[in-house]
């Protein structure tokens, strides 16, 4: 403050010394007014800014309020802290721009050190009092700036990148009449300075929006593939704003695809293009942070380097204990990392998380000579907890479950030049453990590491290498990477035939696996040919009744069933059941498995009574032999519930689905594939009875879990997404159904191919949705395409072909084109009677729809005869109260009481809906 006449006394910026200011300068400090809108903000706020609107609002509220106890003495002070690149400075900048007209002055201060704060304050004097500032030193100018701020209230000071919170103590105490906003990477030390707001990562949607706007432009409309790639890249970048900005600029300038950028991520973290400040790249920002941490606590860098190779979340504190001599050293090292926001703690402080991009940068920074920094330490700490004290006896199962993600991360993050090293001894036991838990897809990185090692050490065609490659192919298959599974199986089969011979048991098993993979991608001709060869060779080498022969017979029957050839499938299944009963006994688990498959074939053939009876017998036997909660028992309970649902008996189906789901959650866990199938099936049953309030949230939840467990484009995930679209559709919400149908179709085309049966079903469902919305100009061409593709790929009589043909007829009927609709309905009915039988639900639907077309064409008598037959058969096959029975009965009543053709009045009976794909209901 100023005193005296000719001179004034002021305190320097850091409060460490008194500065004598001439009276003339003191007078200028009192009298000089800042021009409206004055400030020195470093950048414009016109750039892309998404996902932080609520934080801006909260900042304004906190800075204008008196605040709580910690804020009362320095009203309006707020600190933002977080990981480097989180967007602290960007948020502060946008706040300053948004509210600059409400302040007398907005001044941006580089606060990385006391000297830089003083220099920034001195520049304020240069701006406001240039006639005096040019004649004096930096400390005098900083003192003058503080004096000016004391005389002129209503300003905003932004202290950017504060390294030590204590550096602000003097300014907050000396300058009470304005707002102080600080940003800092340091999380600790603020409790006595100012209330601190931790800034989190962007929400996934906001991160995708930021990335795509920067890379592709604001007006660019994303294709499903682009959106999928953007979501994957945003996740790899950890939804970190600076990394998203850096990536977006690189993609925009270079034209690189997002998929390619993901592949070279570790190599471009220090690359600046498109106006990005070279000093503000992610690698450069964190380099400074890591240097500060190393100076403070070198042991912290050792811990962080080890964590770089583990899974980013839920790292047990106990896992790192062996890298420190005592708990105090561990605590102080972790404290240094936490202070700079490089790690975060769980609520109980017993687990840690590290940002995945921090891991990427640290892995890249490893030594070129020898193992990368932290790699051996990471393998050591994991191995020590899995096998305490290097003992042969493993740790308890709970401890394994806690560490499996970190073992997988180790395998996934193995550098290319580290591949020749022996994989840790715990890889194979973890693979075996995951196989026992039916989680082979999670083990893919471990399989890949083991296969690479076998191929390098033993050679390409060694039996152990072939076994390892076969195991990897199986894991790919389970994970939905079907083309990769086929490629590996084809190569392995060729080599096994050369090395072991055509009929060696391993060769036959490999041929069976390849056939199963072909069937999964819809290549039925190749699949059936291999299944037939394998069955023939097993009969020749092992005999008709060997368990492996019976397994081959079952697989061939399954392929026939999937192809719609139930005439060949059912006799094979029946023969398999009889042989299993003879060889293994009536109640052997394999016999029960075979009987379950026969029941499924009966169900597919429309024989719901026969299927239900067989499911009930199988369930009773499995409960008695295997127990009430054995996975196979739960499978039978699920299948019986599905049969009840198919016959319209929801009163029995839904409680059984609910029981099965509860038991699978208890026995298998909430995210086991079979548990997710149960959730899907229960949700679909709710949908069938119109309970959308329970159906839709359950489907939305299970899709999120499928995405997490199996991935965005796994066939099961896509199937769940299709089912959710059908639920939206049934609820009348076409605004949500149509985009989901379209996205699912695009992903199935990409993953499975344009003519895979699931792709054809997606195209059929999208056409049906357009049909429901009355958009026949879109619906009819899609139905026509599906019919043509189904005939070409699946054959003229496949159930899917018949379904699409019936739907096309319904679309023609709705368009008023009865000349094309009626012949198509008549042909579809004859074919469905021939393939599926007189009383199959799909046959009954087609008969109902043909009757409706006759009625509209003025052929009332023919319509009534068909409706009467449909009602009688529906009552017999589905039951008196099944929804389809009720629809047919209502249609018959309308037809009987409607006026004759040419008369006025009356109501046209409703047409049955187009068919959708049935939900994923195996397991």
C-alpha cells in the first residue's frame, strides 16, 4: 500500500521484500483505470470446446459465492488440479473469455515458479503504466501491480500451472477484492490455500465429439465404422483432452485413418502438427512432470514404470510392496505419484489406477538395450503374488482373480523386441484357469505369447506349435474373430495332415474345429463337407459308437439343422441319443447333452410339445445327476423356459428365466457369457408380453456388458444390439429402433460379410422396421434384396429364405400390389408346410397373411376358410390363449362380419406382422 508524500512503500510480488515506489508511481497506481475488457489471455476461446459446460457453470458459482470456511478469508478463490493434459488451462481460459466483460481486468499469470509469477505481474505494470515501467526493474513493477490491484477491485487473476500451492499464499492474503483461479497438476497442499476441484476425463461421447470435430470437421456425418474407430481411439487416448486435440490435429493434417493412428500411437505422442505447440504434446508435458517426480522421489518412478505394463485399473497396493523395502517407502513413493495426479486411489486406498496414456508414454520411453524399463519388475511382482515365495503351490483363487487382468496386460503389452524372451511361467496356468471358467476369449494375448514362443523355439510344424496354434484359433473363435480362427485352423490342419496323417485323432479334431468355424461364418457347404468327412473317418478308425464319433454325428446334425435341413438333422440326433443311451447309459452327461440337442431340433421344427417334453425330462435328469446349479442344468432350465415361451406360456417361461438368471449370476458371475444370454432371454420374454419398462433397460444393460466382455463387434454383442432394436420397434419407438438396426447391419456386413445369415436377418429386420413405419419405398427394395441373397446363399427352401419371402409378400400387400403378393404368399405357404410342417408358428403366420390378402382381393370365402384352419391349428399347436391364436381368431371374426365385396363399411382384418430374427437363446 502507499504512504507518505514523495515516495510510497509497496511489497514485492512474492512478499519477501519492501520496495520504495516514487510518489508519482503510487499516484498512477491509484488513478490509472484499465480499459474495458483488458487482459492478456494467451489464446482465443474460439476453438473446439466440448464436454465441460457443467464445470464452467460450477466454476462461476464457486467464484461468485462467499464460499465455505476455507474460502471466507479469500472469497472467490478456486484451484483446479488434475493430470497433465486433462484440460485445466483450457477450462480456465474458456471461463476467463466467457466472463471477461464482468471483470475490470483479466490477467493470465504463468505460475510454474515464484519468479514467473513476479514476471507476469510485472508485465501488468508494463501494460497499464508503460511511461514508468520502462525505467524500473521487475520487482518494482510487480510491487506496482499489486498496489494497482489493491486500489481497483473486481478483477480476475488466473494462476496457471501452479507447482507449489504455497506460492499463492501471499497473493490471496494481500488481494481480497477480486477472483483468483489457479490450475495445477499437484493434487495435495490446497486444503489451507483454496478449495480444490479435481477435473476428470471427458465423458466418452464428448471425447468422440472432440476428436471427430478436429479430425473430420464439424459438419462431417460419421459412418458406423468411423464412429466405431473414433470410439476405440478415444478410449486408447483415455478420453484425455490434450491427447484428443493432438490426435485430431494430426489426423486432419495427414489424412491418416483413426485405425492406423491407433497402431502407431506410441510413436506419435511427441509429434506436433496443425498448430499444436511442440512443448504441449503429451509426451513433452509428462516428461516435465516425470522429471519433477524423480527429483522428489526416485522410487516413485520405479513403481510407475512397473505399473506401465499392468492393467491401468485396480492395481493392488500389495502387488507393489515387493519393490520397496518397507511400507513407509512404498507410501511415500505412491504419495509423490498421487501428488502429481499420475495415479489415483480406490475408495479404500488399497488399489491404484494409472492413466492408460501415461502407460503408453512410459513404455515407449524404455531403454533400447535390454528389457524395457519396469518390465521385469512388473513380471516379478505378479509372479510373486500368484506363487508366493516362488513356491509351486499357487495363491488362493481370489488372489488369482484379482491379478488375471494384470497377467493379460503383461502379455498384451509385450514389445516386439521382447518376444524372444521366455514368457513368464504363470501364463500357462492362467490360460488353464480361464478355460475352466469358459473365458477363453480373455486369454487371447496369453495364447499369442505362447504360440510365438513355440514357433520361434520349436519351429512352425512341431506338434507343440500346432497344438498352441489350435488353442489360439479356438480362443479367436470364442471371441468372434472368426476369419482369424479359420485361417489358423486351415494352416494347422494342412500341417497336421502332413506331419501326423489324415486320420490321426488330432487331425480329426482339427478338421472338426475348422468345420465349426466355417459354420459360424455361414459357409455351410464347406462346413458340412468337413463334418461328413470327419464323421466318416471317425467311424472307420474309432467305430460307430465311440464318443468322438458320436460327437461328430452331433456336429453334423447341428449343421443340417442350422441349414434348415431338419429332415436330415432330426434322424441323426435321434440316432445319436439312442447310441449314447446304449454306450454310456441313459443318464450319462453326454447322453443328456445329446437329448438336449434333439429337443432343440424338435423346437426348430415347430414340435413344441415334443421339445418341451424332452427338455423337461433332460432337466429332471440333470438336476438329479449334476445338481441344481450345474452349468448344464442351468442350460436345460433356460431351454425349457424358451420352449414355454415359444408356446405362449409366459406364466411358466418368465419365472423360469428369472430363476435361471439368478442362479447363473450366483454360480458363474454377472458377466459370464451364459449369464448374459440369460439376461437377454429374460429381457426378450418381457418384450413379448409388452413389459417394455423391464425389457428395454435389461437389454441396454446386457449390451453394455457384452461390449465390455466380448467387444463392440462380437457376434453376440451384435445379436444383443439387434434384439434391443426389436424391443424399441415393438414399443413403437422407431426413432431409436431404426438407427440401431442400421448400425447393426453395417457392423454385421463389416464383421461377418454381406451375405452371412445374421447379416441377412439384420437387413430383413431393418426392412420390417421401415414397413412398420409405413415407408414402403425403403422396405420393399430391402426385402427384395434379402430374398435374392437368401436364395443364393442359403437355398430356395431355407427357413430364412421362406421368412424373407413371406415378408416381401406382406410388403407388396401393404402397397396394394395384390397381384404380386398373393402368388408369393401361396408359394411361401406351400414351402413352409413342406419344410416346417402344417402347424409350425411360421406356417400359421403365412396362412394368416394369405387369408388377409384373399380378403383384400375380395375373395372373402377363401379367406374365411383359411382363417378357420389357422385358428384351429393355432389352438392345437400354440394353445387357446397364445397371442398368435388370439390374432387369428380376431381376424376370422372380422372376416365373417365384414360387408361383402363392393359394400360400404366394415373393417379389413389386420395382417400378421413381418417376422423378425429370434433372439440369441442358446446356453
